[in-house]
C-alpha cells in the first residue's frame, strides 16, 4: 500500500518542477520582449485600415476618371450638335439655372376684368390684413369667409424662397411651393370648382360630390371630388400629378387622352407623351414640410430646385459630365445655404462656391 503513495508524490514533484520551469521561461521572455499594448495594436490596425481605404479610393477615382473620359468623348459630338437647342441661359463661364428674385413678398391680386387690378403685398413679419372678407397673413391666406363676387378672380403669387398655404372658400387646403401662382374665384359658385395653377402645389380637396374640383395646369386638367395629391407644372418642364389618396382623372387635351390614377401612382405628361409609374408618396410633397428630397435626380434639377427654394442665382459649368450626373440628396429648410453648399462639396467630383446670393458649381479637377 506504500508504493502508490510514493508514485503519487513523485508525480507531484515533477508537476511542480514543470510549472517552475515554465515560469522561469516566461520571466526570461518578458526580460527580452516588452509586453504588447492593446491600445498600440489597435492604433496600428486602424492605420492599416485607413491605408487600405485610401488605396480603394484612389482606385475608384481612377475608374471614375476613365468612365468620365469615355462619357465626355461620347457626348462631345451631341453637345456640339444640340447646344443651339438649350433653353437655359448661358453666362460668361457656365449656364444660369436659376436667378434670384428681388422680392420676398407674397402678392394677392384682384383680376377683375375691366376694373383696375388691386394688389396686396404680404411680407414676412407683417400682421394679418383683411381684404373683402379674406384674412391674409405672412404664412397663410384664408378665403373661407371671402365675399362672393362673380366678376372677381384672385391671383396669389408665391416668390422664390417661400412656401405658402391657402384655404379656399370650400375648405380645400392648398400648399404652394416657391415660385408658383394660383388663380381662383373668391368664392366658388355653380356646378364646378375650378382653379388654375402655375408651378407646384399640394391639394387636400374638400369632398363635394355635386361639384367636382378641376385644376388646369400646363396643358393638363385634373378633376377630383375629394382627395390628396401633388401637382407640379412649372413652365418648361413636364407636368407631374402624384396621387396620395382618393382618385383623380387626368385629361391631356394635346394627346386626346384621359386616364384615372389610383393612390401611389405618378403621371408625367408632355404635349407628346405621358408615362405612369408607381411611387412612394411619402416623398412627393416633403417640400411643404420644409424638406427637399431627391432620389437619383439630375444634378441640374437639384441645383435649380435649391435656387428656387432658397431664392438664389445658380450657375453651373457647361460640362457634359456634370450634366449627366445623378445623385441622391436631402436638404432641410432649417439648414443654412452655407451648410447645404458644404454638403454638396462632399461629392468629390464637383466644387460648389457660395458668394452672397449666388452659388457656382464647377467640375473638380
């Protein structure tokens, strides 16, 4: 019975000797090599990642440069052949996409036929005024209590840099985008409620089955009974109607066609064609809430909208690459134009400069 105990004791001595030898080896290693630092290793790893990312960016720039060179070569002939057809104004160094307007006042005019027209200017900060029963303020015009006058038509003009709300006599609410104009009677009479739009507006039409609501804009007639939709019809551009809820009937006299939209559809119309697409209506009228949303939109269109929304002169270099560029971009009216210009400069292919009420966009070398 003693032999097993002796073997066990001997094994314990060997284990202890092994442990002491290991600790001595570790002590010698610590004397020869410093203990690794987690922070230093992390910094070295981040440096390696940054170097790899810079290498990838350089490769992307080379590929983009080659792609741009091919695009420019392909477009050069088209630019020469069709430059005479451009509808934009050329400045000394580029194309003027938008010009700032001197006025910042909303105007309400009486278009009364033979009688002299009377115009009221409403400026920011001005107290509300009453005009023939309507209440006019810096942010809204309320015609729900306007006096009826069959010979009286009201024209509300919204300057650039302003979004404005109008309440019509039937309770219909209209949000007017910058640089837009709405013609309407002070009070609706008869069997139809008819208005005329130049520019862009979001309509929330009061329901009235006995009197359809009709909007005439840029060669397109939109007829509704009660619904919500966005209508965009600036001069020189295709007209768009985007239906949020309800139903609208779109008449296109130049085409001799009439179509009915369902919620979630957008129709784009010109004098020669039209196209209906499915869209996400959450983004169609963010402008009325002070936000601009562009998804895969041409740079030229985005710059023009910023000029209209902020009342700026916008000049862009006449460069084929910039003309073809499309991007996703979001802006908020609470942001200064300087901040928006800063965001645009994050795109590595263009340079945007702000000088007072003018922004200039050029190709970045």
